[in-house]
C-alpha cells in the first residue's frame, strides 16, 4: 500500500503563484535556510529561523510543516514508536487544518493545495508503515485529491515535478512488482515510469525546495528497480558533495559504491557514519561491511559477524533499514551455501525474500530457492 503514497516529499516547503509567501522573497529565503541547516545538522538554527517565519505568517501552514520537517530529520528515521512522533503528528494535523482554511476561502489556492497534499500524504505514510491499513487509506485518499491538482501546476511551481514524478513512476512500477496492488491502482490514473523519472530529474535540477528529496528518490529508484547503480551513485555523489556532514547521504553513497564493486572506496566512507548510534546506521553499516568482507576480502568469518550484527534487531524502520537487513540475510545465505549448509542457506534466503525490494536481490533469491 505504500505505492499509494510514495510520500517522503518532505523537502518541498513553500508556496506558489499569487500567494503571500511567494510574493515575499525574504520569507522564501528563510525557508530555504531552514532546509540548508537541517541538512547540515544545525537543528537549533533551523528552529530559530522557523520561528522567524511564524512571526510573519502565524496562520500559514508553512510553519507547522517546517516544524514537522525538522522533527523528522532530527529524529531520523522517525517512526510512530518514537517519543517525538506525537509532536510531529500534531504539527502535520495543524498543517492540514490551516491548509483547508486557505482552500475554504479559495479552492484554487495553490499553497493550500500543496500543504494539504503534504500533510495528508505524510500522515498516510506513517500509518501505512505502522500497519494501520484503514487509517493509511483514509489519509491517502484525501492526499490524492490534492495531488491530482498538482499534476497541472508544475508550470507554476517546479517543485510539483517532484510529487507528480513520484506518482507517475510508482503508479506504473509498484503494481508490476507487487501484483496485490493492481486492483487498488485500477481506481487511480495511469502511471508512466519514464515520465516519472524525467520529472524527478527535473525536480532535482530546477526545484527550489525539493532537490534533496528528488535526489534521494532517484538513488533508491535506480538502485532498487531500474538496476542502474551508476545513476544511483551519481545522485548520491551530488548529495554528499552538497551536504558532506550528513551521515545518511554517506551511507547511501557507500551502498552504491559497494553495488559497483568499488570496495576500497566504500571503506573510506565508513568514518562518515559508523559512530552513529541510530539503528539504521548500525544495520546499514554492518550489512555493507559484511558485503565488503565477503566479496572483497573473502573473509567469511568477519562477513558473518557483520551480517549477524545487522540482523539482530527485532525492531527497525521499514523505510530505510529493511533493505539492509535483506542484504544481510542474503549474504548469510551465500556464506551458508559456501560452507556446505544448504538447509541453513535456504532459511536465510527465505527470510530475505520476505522483505527484499531490490530487483537484483529478488532475482538472486529466486534463482537460489528454485535450485
């Protein structure tokens, strides 16, 4: 059901033509500075700048949306189990309420359309990831009402290339790899993978506020579904060049280096994130280290240790950590087979199969289990 939402649209922040903030260049600049400070891990500065926006526009949805955005990165990866989530949810609900008030006055208000879409989309995403199907569908339907309107607004605001690109891509791709979604997607407009990629690329080039999110999605899409690690690496390189302090961007960059067999370069990236204590970094770092030990050094003992470290967590976020867990289980399967234990290998591969999203990984698992 995540295909209905695709909705980590988090970096698109301000408004559009004939709206208050669009006419206020100083406030637009403040919002841009908020984003820059978030990606540079300067959260207190981002908070101070957001409060300055509030003094100018206390009833505009940009303020609660920015507050939610800062919380999401400061507590990255944010899940409903974290203590910060209720505050995050409160800000998103406020964003929706203020957006709907704008649309009540003017149903064509582009800022109202955008922030209503964003608030509902992110609420839908978190409900989906927490397993609350009915709540996620409810929010998703509301989000899509406004998302459709955004399809025709990219000429007004280039950032709409981002949301439209995500929809166009996943509406085509997701039902192909998740057939269970096909009956649901029959009620939605058709997608187009190539058009979606083109729009995401445009957003990464010309959008004011969604550049980073566009690059993150391009990393994921080209690695998982398009099986083009070179383009994925290119997007990740842009991220670490723009924001060299951000550990998650370096983790993604390392992942794509590993996928291309550039193991020595990947090892040089370890210090950028290996001291982080969040689960996503512990899982990701160990999964990638395991691959390097297995395939570069042929040190299966060290590889097993790393893979087991990556798979020891009973609770982890599905959006960012699950792929690395799948990498680790697959690696354990390869080593078990190498050590002459096909029964154990099949058990590991089956565990990976339940959660794998990368097409290359699913193909490897399928081939092994078939034989």
